[in-house]
C-alpha cells in the first residue's frame, strides 16, 4: 500500500512537470497572409491575438471573425503538435520507467 501511495505521488510530480513543459511550449499561426496572428501554448490556451488594423472593416466583420477563428484553430493544432514533440524529447526525464504511453500518442 505504501509503495502504491509513493507511485501516486510520483505520478503527481510527473504530471506537474508535464504541465510546466506544455505551458512553455508556444506556437504562433498566421492566417490571411499574416493579417491575423494567434499564439497558443501546449496547454491549449490562447496567449495572444494580433490583428492588422488595416483589415478591420465594420462592413465586413464576417471576414475578420473567420480569420480569427481560423487562426485560433491553426495555433491550437500547432501548439498541440509542438507540445507532443517536446514531451517526446523529454520523456525520459518526466515519465516513470516502464510506463506505456503509446495510447496517448507518445
């Protein structure tokens, strides 16, 4: 029982390390030829959205919202991929020996 509690504590520690890594990993996606730039982190959080002021047209808000949505989706996809790559690179230091992560895409 004590051994099992130690393993749970170790996993909690490892998960904290994973969250830290994923927070540091960022990806910036550009859409509309760079008119909209969106930055996300590996925890799937949007950090920043930049919009070129020249594309803001009160008569065509649909285009702006479409670009923002496309940018957010692209940034989240790229951040997820970058995060998985970073986890693969650091797996030996954060994943307990012998743990099978193949079901998680790692």
